[in-house]
C-alpha cells in the first residue's frame, strides 16, 4: 500500500484507451498491449492450485483449470458468517496511523479500476472479437459465444458506468464527505446479477474447452488475444474467474473498513448495512452455485436411470439413494434392489445386465403423495419396514437398525413436505405400529391404495374359509384389495380397484361384496338364478319406475351408453340396469339403500348422481320432469321406503 503512494496507478480510462487503440483498423494481431500502463495494484489472484501458468509457459487456451471442487470451496467460504462479527474499535485501531479507513477505500478504488479493466478485456475484446469471428466466418455458432460469456456485458456496464464513478467521486471529495457506506448501500443490490454468471460458469468452461478443440478458428482468436500483453499471459478462463471472486473481495475490504472505523464514526451504521447487503449478494451467488450442483447431480442420476420421460423433471430433488433388500411374498430369500428417493417419488430399481447408457431399470415407482412408511415387527427379517403407496407397496430390509431409521426418516420427511405443500390434514404414519393393525387395511381404504400382501410362508390355510392349502387342488392366491392369501374358490371374483386405474383385479368374496355392493357376483356360473335373469320386459310390468337414462361416471365414463333402468315393485331398494328393454339379464344392479342422491355436473339440469363410499354413478334423463321423478324414486329407496301406501302413487314412466 506504501508502494501505491509512491507510484501512481494508471487510470481505467487510459487502460480502456489502450484496448481500443489496439483494436483499431490496421493494428497487428496480438497488439493488445498496455505498454507502461499495466496496473500495479493488488488484484484478486486465482486461488485454485496450479491455475496460473509459469512465466515461460505459453498459455493453454482450452485448459479447464477451474473445477466444481473449487466452486464448492468458494461456496463454503461464502456461507461463513464469522466476518459479520465486527470487532471493537479499541481492539482494532492502530495507534499512530492516520485515517486507516481512507487507505482501505483507496485500495477498494484501485482494485475496482483493475477489475473494470479486466471486465473490459472480457467484454470488449474476447467477447466482441469472438462474436465478430462467428458472424464473419460461420466457423462456430454465435449462441456458443453468448453462452460462454453469459451476462458479462451487463456486469461490465454496471461497474464501468456506475460503481467505479461513484467510488471515484466519493474519494475525490473525501475531506468533505468521509464516508462510503451510503454509496455501497445504493449499489449493492445490483450485485445479485452475479448469480447468473456464477451459475453458468462451469457450463461456460465446458463450452470453452469443447470449441477450442473443435474449431481451429475459435482457438486462433483465443491464442492471439491470450498471447498479448493486455491479457497478462493468462488464459481466458482465468480472466473469467475474476467476476466469481469479486464479491468475496468486496466482503473482505468492507469488513476491514468497518473494523477500522471509530465507534462514533458517522459512517459506521451505513457501512454495516452495506456489509449486510454485500453478504446477501454473496448468499445469492451461493444459492446459484448450489442450484448448479443440484441440477448436475440430478442429471447424473437421470442418466443412470435411462432418461425416461415420466421420470426426468428438473424441479425434482434427490433426497437419498442406496441399496436395500426387498422382501418377496413368493420367494424366501430377499432380493437386492437399489432405491432412489426423490421429493415426489420413490424408485425401486435393479441393475441392467447390459449397461449401455442406463445402469438401472425401474421396477417399482411409488408416488410420495399418499405414501406411508412404518416399521415391521418381523422375527424372520429384522430391520425391515413397509412403504405403502396408492399404486404399490414394498417391504424393505436394511442392513442395520440405523440404516432402517435413516431411510424411514428420509421417507417421512418427503411425505411431510409434500403434505405441507398440498395443505392436507392427514397425519403421516410414524414409528412402529401394532402388527395386527398393519396387517389389514381399514375398510374405507379398500381399493384406494395398494395393500400389504401377506407372505405365502406365513399361512397354511385360506384366510377366508380356513381350508388347508395343497400343492395341486387348493393353491394360494392373493386378494388385490386386502392382501390376504386365499384359495381359488374364495378369490374367484373381480372388482375394479382405484389404485390400479379402475382395472378389474382378483379379489376375495369379502372385498367383492364391499367394493361392488353385490352379495353374489353377476358372472358366476354356479350362482342361483335370480331377478337379474327374469328379463327387463317382465320387470318393467311390475316396477315402480323404469325408463331410459344416459349412463356416466367412473364406471361408464363421461359419455357412457344409454341404459334401461328399472326399480322393481317387489324389490324397491335396488336399481337394475339393462342394455335394452327386451334383455333377459341386467348387466348392473345397484342397492340404493344408503346412497345419497345429489345434483349432477354444473350446467346440466337433467343430470343427477348416486354417491356412497367412494362409488359414484351419474345419470341423465331425457327431460327435467323425468329427472325429478327419478330423483324422488331413488331418494325414497335410499331412505328405505317400501310400497304399500296407495297415496304414494306410481312413478313409472
């Protein structure tokens, strides 16, 4: 700093003039020299090891000297908040020196002048000449040049036209206004523009290395500028590192300035606020580095999974990954699996035999929305836990109690986060539960979420009829609704399950009755002959209400077929639906008792709906008058009314 007082530093205007003169028409290639105007102030030095070439070594234009490890170390420095603790003036003041804070401001101005000269080199020399070469020769795309330099033009204009002039004016008028905090307070919020540059830095380094090897014209322009005296025998990438290091440099200088100020200095409060704003800008750049690392890590995981369209989402966050054992309900030995837990899904994968491109193949996907996790009390498989979702459920085994708890906590954290975001009021399942409680789903959840399947080895007889299993005549089957192990006779039924996209699945008689409302299935060969086969024409003659209705809802779709609907007089609590008036067999029967009759979709005065326990049927009459008669008839049946009062009359069409 004493040397700076003996030898005057060249102004930034002189540096810019040299740069412009060197680029004037007729200037020889490589004429970017500063002659005797090279700055001698302390400029930020690259901190990465091995990043500055030796004096006699020609610069390598395509060398990637800055790694993500260096950016990570820089991020750790930015996150440290120890510098915010200002020391007391009594302990920091230097007796015998005059105005130490002014010397710090002088150093800030000198480093800013050198920094603006470096920005001028980046923007007006490297950037502009590469851009002109791309336009004239078409040897490399213009977009590549713009991606490499990101928003360096905005950064250069801000510092050259605003930040540096303000610092210069304040230092020139220091005797009248000995303060700098208010100036930095006014300009510090604009330093957040550095986050875009920092986030793009690694990608820019990759593009720089790629096109240096790929395009001779690109390398020729770089070599010519880098070999000039203006470049200081440094590569383009070293110059590009200067903006990444500039905000930490502001922090150090401003921190020292605050420490040197007397306790009652008028600029102390403003300087401390300015220091806080600089810290905020540094955190903003730190967040950009974190986001860059997150996207890079996420992209590597997606590549291992094969870049499937239904998995790749840049908004996802990888929470945990690692191997676990999957307990099979068929095989006795657990199978090795590799799991990826994201913020919105859990993927259970197996290694690919031929690893060309992707390393893993997704076997099971469970969405975090609606997922539950709990510990299992299984003597055969210790350290095991259950992850149940709407589509599937997995019984997993960890290698230790600590690993199991770590996975459960990660899953529960993802569940809590998505429930908080969706503002749901369901309490997440935490910790171990009673084995009997976890063995069977609650009745209201049947068909809505995948059950926990009972392992074959845990039972020796049908869990419904208690008949023993045999190897040939009575084999084991699983009910897809409750997960019980049952025999073929007890599971010879099919019902639509919502967690499987409303596709028909094999279920036991107990679940079939609950899900469909039918005591006996309609397509059984050995069932008793009943009202469903009496014929619609015979039923209509003794009905309380009959006629055509347009069918809709989840069972038949938005625009379902027309059906001949009948409420028989001798069975007034059931609605039978036939395909045609002359059919001898109904294709659907709905027990109306307990159903709610509600209005149809908005804007359709002729529609109405039946709703109960997650089941929804939609009907549409030919007129509003018929719709009213159907609603009255179904409301009576839903309330348990039976014919017998002559005053009630006939509602038949």
